C-alpha cells in the first residue's frame, strides 16, 4: 500500500487543479520558502480527516480555500482527492485503488467521498485507522511536530504508540462504553426509585380496590332490585293496557253503525245535488239564450245607427289641393343630367394624367431597386471573403491543436505502456507468492462453524431456562407480596379500640384478648364468632385474676360493657357441665348426624388450639355449626323431633355461617354487623401460613434463577469464544481467498490494460501523419484567401453606392407627382357623385308625385263602391231585427219554466242536509269518545314504551328479557357476604323497595368510591412487575458492558505492552545510530498500570551526563524527537510517512545519520519529504519542484531521478 496520486484544486495557494504522482520509494518536494511546499502536507492531512484549523496553520477552516490574488478571483470551494494503491489489501475494502476526497465550500458545507461515493468523515477515519493511520496523524510530521513531541506529556507520548499499534480506537470505544454505563447507572437509579414508589402506592390502592369490590356487590343489589321493580311495573302497565281493549271495541262498533246511517243520508244528498246540478245548466242555458238575444237586438240597433252615419260620410268626394305638377319636376331632372355629362368628360382627363405619373413612378422605383440590389451583392461578396478567411484560420488553428494534442497523447501513451508493463510484472510476482501461500482449510472452517452453532444452541437453551426461572421468580414474588398485603389488610381491619383496650392497659398482667389465645378453623370462624357472641372480641383472665375487680373497674370508670372469659374451673355450673367437650354425648350425637350425611359440625371441633381452647370448648359444648340458614332450620326440626333422646341436651344452639342463630324458642339473624375480630384473626393466621409457604417457594425460585443465570453466563462465554474462533478462521480464509482473487484480478486487468494501452498507442501513431498533412493544407488555404482579398479593391463598391443614391432620389420625385395626380382625380370624382345624387333625388320626386295622383283616383273609386254597399247593409239590418224580437220572447218563457223546477229540488235538498247535520253531530260525539279511548290507550302505550326505553337505557335489557329474567313470578336468590347463593325467596314489592333503599344507603355510606381502583390496581401491579423485570434486564446489560470494558482493557493492555517493548527496543537502536556512543531509552512512569502509564524519554548523548531533554541543544533535541518517531515507525510500520523539513536544524554529520535511518525506512514504507537539503534530495526517487508565480499561485514541476541516473 502506498500513496499514488494527490490532486489539489482551490486549496490554499493551489488555485488550479494540480496533481502529484508519488513513487513507492522516496518523493522529495523542494522549493523556496513561501512557495507552498507545506501546503502539500496540509492537503494530505486535510483529506485524511484533519479537523483542527490550527493544525493546518489557519485560524478557521475556511482559510484553506483559495482566497484570491490581485490577478485571480477567490474560489468558492477547496477540493483534495488522494488515490491510494491498495493492491496488497492493507485497507479493508475490495478495491485495488482507493480514492478518498474531501470538498469544503465557502458557505460552510463539506463533502466526503470514497471512490466517488458520498460518505461520512467517520467512515474515512475508520478506514484509515485499520491500517495504523489514526486520527492523531502521527505518520505526518509537520513543521513544529518535533517540538510538540519534545514538550508532550508522558500521556501524550503514550498516545503516539497507541495510535501506531491500532489500540487508540479501542480506547475511544471504551470511553464511549463508560459514558453509556454512566447513563445506564442513572437509569437504573431512577428505575429503582420508580419501582419503590410504585410498590408504596400498591398498598393504599389495594384498599381502594377492596372498597370498589364491595361497591360492585352493592351496585349489583341495586341493579337487581331495580330490575325486579321495573319488571313488576312492566307487567302492571301491560295488564292495564289490555283492560282498555273491550271498551274501545264497543265504541268502535257504535261508531261503525252511525257511520252507515250517515253514509245513507249522504247518498240521498248526493243524488239531489246531482239533479240540482243537472237543472242548473239548463236554467243557465235558457237564461243565457234570452240574454244573448237581448244583446243581439241591442247590437243591431247600434249597427243601424252606424250604417246611417257612414252613409253620410261616404257621400263627400276625395280632395286634390296638395298635389304638384309632375312635368315641371321632370324638366328640373333633365337639367341636372346635362351638368353631369360635362363633368364626366373632365374626370377622364384626370384619370389619364394619374395613370401616366404611376407608370413613371414604377420605372424609377425599379431602377432604384436594381441599384440597391447590386450594392448589397457587392457588400455580401466582401463579407463572404472575410468570413472565409476567418473560417480558414479557425481550421488552421484546429488542425495545429489536433496535431499537438496527438503528439502529446502519443508521448503520454508511450509512458503509460511502460508503466503498465512494470505493474504487470510486479503483479505477476505477487500472484506467484499468493499461490504458494496457504490459509485455513475447509475442514477447519466447518469444524469452527459447527462448534459455534452448538455453543449458540446451548446459549438459547440456557436463555430459555433463565426466562422460565425469571418468570417463576416473578410469579412467586407477586403472590408473596399479595399474601403479605392481605395480612396487612386483615390486621388493619381488626376492630378498633374499645373498653377492652383500657382494661388491658390497667390489668396488663392478668388479661389478654380471647382471639389471641385461640386458634379456630377458618372455615367455621364466622359461625364460632357468632356463637361466642361478645366474648369473641372480649378478654380472657389469667389464673388467679379476679373478674369482679375487672368488672368493677369498667363500671366505675364508665368504660362500657366488657366481656370476660373465665377459667375452666370457674365455669362449672350446678348442672355439672362436663369441662371436657370430647366426652359430651351431644357432640357424639352431632357427629353421628354428620356421618349420616347431615352438613353439621359440633362447635368445639372448630377450636383447634390455643391457651383458652378448653374454656371456649366448654362454652360451645351445646352448639352446632351449619353452613347456612336452611341447614339450620332443618337441624332445628331434627333436634325438636329428637328432644326426648337422652343425648340431646336441654338447651342447645345452632349457628350458621351467615350469622343465623336458632334455639328451641328463639331465632336471630339478618344483615351482618361486620366481621368479628375472631374471624379476622383466623383469616390472619391462614394468610400468615400462606406467606410462610410462599416465602419458601420464593427462596427456592431465587436459587433456581441464580443457577440458571450462572449456566447462561457460562454458555454465553463459551459461545463468544466459539464465535471469535470461527470469525478468526473465517477472516483468515476470506483474506487468503480475497488476496489470491485480488492478485488474479490485478494480473488479468493489468494485461487487458496493457493490451488496450498498446492499441491506443498504435492508433495515435497512425493518426499523427494525417494531422500533419491537414495542418499544412490549412496554412496554404489561408495564404491563398489573403492574396485574393488584397487583389479585389473597393472602387466598384463606391460606384454602386453612388448610382443607388441617384436612383432613390428620382423614385421619390416620381412618387410625389403621382400623389398630386391622384388628389386631382379624387376631387373630380367627388363632384360627379354629388351631381348623380341630385339627379336621382329629382327622378324620385317625379315618380312620387305621379304615384300620389294615381292614389287619389283610386280612393275616389273606392268611396263610391263603399256608399253603395252601406245602403244594401242598412236594408238587411231591418229584416234581421224583426226575427230577433220573436226569438227573444220564446227564450223568456223557457227561462221561467226551468227556474220553477230547480226551486223544488233545492227545497228537498235542504231537508236532507238538516238530517245529515244531526247524524254528523251524533257521529262526531261517538268518534270523539272513540278517539279519547284511543288517546288513553296511546298514552298507556307511550308510558309502556317510555318504561321500555328507561329499562333499556338504565339496565341495557329489553322488556321481554327483563320479565323473563327478573319477573315477579321468579324466586329471588339470597346471597351471603361472599356473593354465594344460600337460598331463595318470593318476590314482594315492598321487600324489594326496602332492599333497594338499603343498598343505596350502604352505597352512600361507603363515601367516595374510586371506580377505577380495580383497574388501576391491576395496571399498577402489572407495571410494577414489568419495571422489576426491566430493572433486572438493565442490571444484566450493565454487567455485559462491564465485561466488555474488562475485555477491552485486557486487549489494550496486551497490545500496548507489546508495542511499547518493540518501540523501546527500536529506540535504543535508532538512538545509538543517531548518537554514536550515546544512551537513550523509553521509561514507563507507572509500569504497574499499563492502561494509563505515561512514557518518559531519557537521552544521554556521548560525553554528556545530562538526561533531561530541556538541557540538550536544539539539534540534539530534534534528533531525539526523530529517534522516538522513527522507533515507532520501525516498531509498528505504516505504509507511508510524510515529513516536513524535519532535518532543517541538523548539521551535515547528523543529517547523514538521519539519511541512514531514512534509507532503512525506505525499504518498508513510502516517504514524502519536504526539504531544502541537497543530500536529502539525492536519496529521492522523484523530485517535485514547487514555486510561486508572480500572481501568488503555486506552480509544480516534477522529475523522476531514475530517468536521469
């Protein structure tokens, strides 16, 4: 691997694109001060990821962009690309050449690319770090770098070795892991606090959940009672609705009968109205006929008067006074015609004059156009000659450029063919070496893969076992916490302090609580508590205590009622009660009943132990315990039937779990007043036993979880080792195969490249003679065109221009004369138009007068004809009038007959309508009653529907479902405190109303109930469990990170230790070379801590006793710094090194020693040296000369010394 090409554009003093072709050996960059040599080093450092502007000798990163000069404007961006030869695969990328580029815009934006593909800065840094090129850039020794090494702290010197050995990235990874671990520690702390807080919230929320459960039970009673009351309301409403059906049906029948009578009278009215309707048109027609004849007579009388008036008007002749003589008007028209003929002769002369001037104007314009065209042709010919000369000159320049380009390309192609041939030989040698080398076999890879898969399977198996153990642990923990919470809740629900507390305080050594001295079977605790009565929450006296003193104290101190349990010897009665309950005949009798199938327990059998067990057993020796009130009633009947049996005592008691107490002559029961302290104590003992049992299960689960966790940790370690081994073998196998593939690819591609290069060279050699001939022909054509242009003068162009101007003036004068002739012609034509208009008007007047004379004649003829016609009409009117009078008398008689007939029909119709009115009133009354019935029924139906909607809205049940499930015909189940069904009872509305009121009062007495407590408690408990699991996961992740840190520390420690020893050994050798006879060594500041120890440099030149660097001369200090860098270079070689005037402070002797070291480095690494020393230039394989032009822009020239040698 070595640097191949560096291309710089717009970077510092490199305004134009400049390329450096580096040789694998030593490349020296020389030039005067200020020419821009160090800018080459800055460009290399910048393109490989340098981010510090000061390291690039600037104040800000924008300073690297070309800032412009007096003759060159500033650029908007800086671009540097570096091509690295990766034929040996040193960089972990599948390319034989890798080009990294960096672009900085003046606006502040940056772009990075690898082989033309955009990437991040981190991608470039990590790509280079894998080959020993870290972010600190120890391979680039710029100006001032030696002084920085001398003044560096021991820890900073350590960083140089870490970077060269490739562990610096591991240290960065460790720092990142430590930051993540610190962040995780904060999260763990917060999670622990949150888990504790949620745990504290669970207890009060559990109490609220208990109240919410009780509220749910009461709400169930409220809903059940309301449902049964609603069902009863529905049945009652439905019954009332059915009872109205008969009355409504009777009204409907009566309504139908009256509707039939009304329909009959309505039919009669309709017939009379039809007859009246038939007569009405006849009467109307007779009246209209009489009226029409009367009007006709009146119209004929008016017509007679009008005819007489017209006859008088038509006797007068038509007038002629307004007419004029047509002959005189004709004479005036003839005079105007003669004037028109004389004027038309003048217009012919004007038209001939205009046509003559137009012809002259056309001739002159044609001559001017020909002169203009001749002049334009001469101008175009001159322009064409100039354009032809310019085109020939352009062709000549193109031909010359093509010829020069072909020559340059041929020379460049010859160099390229030589370079390709050298690379081909080199690659063939590498291919032979790779073919001989061997990597891991396929069997090794298969075995490692199988081992990794087996370890992974074992890890999954142990993970499943660990998950199961964790789940079991969480379940047991949750159950254990719930049991403890139940104990706490039961303890808090114990009865509050009463008089017994005061008695216990005053008689502390002689009294104790009965429930604390007694152990009761939890199944029968409620019944035993009921049987004991107040003694269950009372006090027990110790031996020798005086109960009278205790009672006296309670009475005198007004402490209330106190119940005392006396010792056994003090409870014997005159009847001789047996203090040993096991010998009781009653107990045997009850046990015999139990064995025969009766659900009964002798009360003393429910007492399982305690200091006061004997006294309580004696107290309960005549008491039987049953599960419910029904069983108690059955047992009571049995005892009453067997009352004469000797084993049945005279006084007995039956107690049920729901608080029902039956004796021979009395019974007690009803709602419970609460849970007794004895019952709660029994539950507490049962809950404590459950807590103890779950505690043992929790310990076992913890041990199982720890064992599963240890097995999983061992399996993960084994899997990690197997994965690393498989990865190592895979990497070696892949690397070997990839190296062989790359070598073959390089040989194949290089052979193809060589063949293509030779083809291009032959093509260029073939094209070069053609380009030379083309250039010669272009030069001859330009010379000939210039000679032709000189021979052709401008006299013809001037003469044509003068002729053109004269022709244009003559055409202009001809156009003026033509315009004047046209104006004269238009004037004469206008006068002719006026005369024609006057002549036409005169002719129209003659025609109009003649038409008026003819019209008067026609009107006179028409008047005479109208007078004759009017006389005839007047005679006919008299005859028609006589006939109209006769018809009018007949019509009057018909009208009076029809009117009499219609009056009779209308009388009968009025009588029928009166009868219909009475029937309609009766019908309306009946209809109103039926309507009221319908309304009442609709009201009941609406109420029933409203009740249906209320039931659906409040109970979410249909009415039919409600009646089927909660109807009054169904028995009502009786529930105990736990919600179990213990019996049934019939529906009684008053009882259910009372039940509803009681349930509502109980619900109100609970106060505010959190309806979400049950859900919140379950959700909070689930969240608590989840957080506990997450906390365990975080702790496991923290352990993994800590293990990763330990692995990184071990890796860094091993790599750094080896790198330090190698560097220390090389430093001794290099120092002895640079300082013959001197002593130098590297010393650790803390050898016991290889992770953080610093490095001190001890240097003792020959003949001097000083060891501190600050006491050495400038040259000695420079050589010491160089010795340390070279020791690092040799201990951990890098593909290339860049040195910027590191030998500037050395004399000739020390320079020779340094050059010896550089020759050693040259064998393994590429060196790029910025220098002023001629001896340094002599060892270089290539020289680059850098100079600064007058415009402030760096210019570069190159020379391979191998060509000169």
